[in-house]
C-alpha cells in the first residue's frame, strides 16, 4: 500500500487531499493507497476575509468553517501538532507521540507570523495602539478600534517581505480611506503606508498604478523604511537608519516565517523555515519523495491562495509521475492572480508569473474581459466578494476554475506605453 501524508489542512493541503482522492479514488477504495492529512486544529479560516473584519464587513463567524468538512471521507484526518520530519527515515513525528510513515510527503503548513522578531512590537500598546489584521484575534480587536478612531495618525507598516498576500497592506489602507470618508472623519485622519520597498509594490508597472491610487486618495507613502523597533507607548516606529515615524494607531504586518517544526526537521527548510523547493516541479530539495506547495515553500512568487491552487494542478501531475517512476515536469510557472480592493466598492485585478509582471488588459478573455487588469472597476470588487464562495465551493474541493488555467496566459495583456516609448516614436 502506498502512503501519502499531507502536512497542513489549510488552503493548499485541503486542495491536495481532494485532488489526490479524485485521482486515486479506486486505489483508495481498494486499500492500495492511503492518504492522511495532519493539522493542529479544526478551524479553517478563509484568510482573505480577514481584510474585511476590521471594517465590520465580515464577522469572524462568516469566515471560519470546520476543516474536516472539506476533506474527503476516505482520507484519514489526524488532529495533532507536527513536531518534525525525519526525511532520512521517511517519518513524521507528531506531538501526541504518534509517528506517520510515508512513501510521499506533501508539506503544506503555510507561513506563520513572528512579531516577536521585531523589537517592541509585542510590548506596551499591543492591541491598544498597535494591531495586526493577519490573525482572527488581531482583526477582531482592530474592528472595535477602527469603529472608534476619529482623528490622528494611522500608519500601516509591513516590516519586510515575504508576507502573505503582499497587496493586503495596500488594500487595508485603501479601505481605511473609504471607511473614514463614509464616516465623515477623513480630514482629521492622516493615512501613511510605510514599506521597506523602494515603492508601494515589488513590480514596477503595478507599483505605478497603485501609487496613483495612493496619490488620488491623499495617502502618504514612506519607502525604504527598514523597521527596527516599535514603541507603542510613545507611538513611534524607528528604522534601522534611525528615521522615526509617529502614530496614534499602527497596523503592523509582522515578519513571516515557515512553520516552527521545519527548523527541527534536518535539511527541510531555509533560514526562515520555508521549505527549500524547486520552483517549477515543487519537489523539496532535501529528498525526492517530499513535495511542498502554498505559503510553506521558498519559491519566488507571492504567498497567495491562488498560487496554492495553481500549484496544486502542477503538483498532482508530478505526484502521479513520481509514483509511476516517470520524470517530473517543470510545469509551475509562478502564476499568481489577486484582486485588490481600492475602496468605494471598486477593486483592481493582477495576473502574473515568475517572468511576466502584472500588466494592464482584460481577463480572462482577450478584448472582452469581463474583468479589467490593473484598473479600478465595480466588477472586480464583485469578483473579490464572489471569491469567498468560489473558495469554499470550488477551490478547496480541488475543482479547476473555468477559463483560468494553472499556467498564466498572455491573452488580453498589453505592455503599457511608457514616456520613453513616446519619446522614441517622436
Ligand atoms: C489578510 C490576508 C489576506 C489575504 N488575501 C488573499 C487574497 O486576496 N487572495 C489570495 O489568493 N490569497 C490571500 N491571502 C493568502 C492566503 O490566505 C494564503 O496564501 C493561503 O491560505 C495559503 O495556504 P496554505 O495552505 O499554504 O497555508 P494555510 O492555509 O495557512 O494552512 C497551513 C496549515 O498548516 C497548519 N500547521 C502549521 N504548522 C503546523 C504544525 N506544527 N502542526 C500542525 N499543523 C500545522 C495550520 O494550522 C494551517 O491549517 C491572504 C492572507 C491574509 C492573511
């Protein structure tokens, strides 16, 4: 009997469990294949929904469901903490004393926040003047604070990349602008986005578009700010080069790392505990029968649910190939797709991969759309809201999305005309 163990039953682990079950339905029924999924709790949070909790648009109950409900009945679910993987023994050690043997291991244990890595962040002022919205506790506490915040300096700061959904800090500050305008208090509130990057986003064409939205909304942008420490009591952020930024309310996106057990698993992770993974085959570097996907990997693309979904389409094929003794295919191209809320019921959409940065155009159909890339539209906003339904009903169930392939398509995308081009044409 072949044993496949999946570590983590979040977005990526759940999708893989459902895809494996569909692929090996007969073998599982006949007892020739066993799939076991491990997670530490039964609360599956729809994490993109955390963005809306501070603004009262979602309540916590709207975005949490039982993990087990989304796993197939003939897959074993073990609720326990993972302590370590011994790749040399093909074994996983669990916190409850059990060990699991495997023929194939899939690591899908995501990323975790490590706020303790930033001096003072968890000190005086934490959850009073200093909040996060990347956890349910943080987003819930922040919703009360936002409802009562009527004047002062609000600062959004992501300490450094990588973070989950790198556009979420921008979305938060765009939504904050419309939230305070609708309440008639925006003139008394200064909004500032503070980033370690040299612009508001990593890729230049999108950074220019997002930068215009920040300008239009009168939101300040502070770049190249490597946060060294936070003083919640004094309301002060200090960078490593000793610049200071004052705040009355700080929304921090703390540093991220991989799951802690990765550090205890010889050879598995890098210095941040992300699994060292081949960026196109999704095979772990440490051993051929280990694979990884989702936020847990160190591949150079965004940490996003859409990425986990696109990766799962490549990975399921490679796992079949591995089990059948065939060479793996280098099929994952870094495809990422993400809606960006810009406030007042509008959103933008980006679609890109390792090689191609987010470009303007139409999506998914060339010239038709109906979605517009890098442009604020109401339809994109409805797409973002619809995504919750798609997540629970299609994505987690391992279903392919109609018209959106796992590999990025250039159809509908166009290179923007730059001032250099205009000068050359003249
Ligand atoms: C505020 C916010 C907004 C976002 N917005 C978007 C968006 O608009 N679009 C988008 O595509 N993505 C978005 N994302 C990112 C998206 O949610 C993640 O990329 C996605 O959930 C990653 O899936 P994953 O399975 O890799 O990790 P997760 O879903 O986090 O799952 C990891 C699982 O591993 C388990 N685990 C970890 N360590 C252990 C252990 N030691 N023992 C047992 N179990 C363990 C955890 O309990 C968890 O269930 C957003 C994220 C946040 C926080």
